[in-house]
C-alpha cells in the first residue's frame, strides 16, 4: 500500500485488525483530552553505556501530524487506560505527515 496522500494515511490508521489503537492526547499532560489514533510499538532496545550491553524495554508511537500537530516532551497519551509521557524530541517522517515519539509509562 502506497502512502502518498493524507487519505492513504488515514486509511492506514483506521482501527482495523488492531493496526491503530484509539488513544487520548493531552498537551503538557493537562487539560481536555483529544481523541487520536496511534500505532504502538513496544520492543526491546539495546543500549551500550560504558561499554556494557543492556537490553531495556522501549515504547514508541507513531501519530498522525493532522491529529497532533506539535507533540512535545511532557505531553501524555492514554492508551487502553495506560498513561504514557512523551520524552525526548519527537521526529517527523520525510512526508511530514507522521510523528514518531518515544514515551515512558507514567
């Protein structure tokens, strides 16, 4: 499936077969929640601090820029009752239509 138009992305994010998950977004973790859709990835990541290999869990989410125009550290996403706080700098894809964010639970 080519993702060339906003409609293509919207179709990909429709909650079909569990690809996208309904979530709520709060700027700064406060205020009213806005409904959004996310692609949630939870996988192990390898780090090598001080020359030692450490494997840790990581949570990344992909968001539609049309739904969340400017996510930032401290913003929260609630997915299936679990609150995730965005950490680090969100990154946009080449088309500028998607955000990739790293988050931690809590």
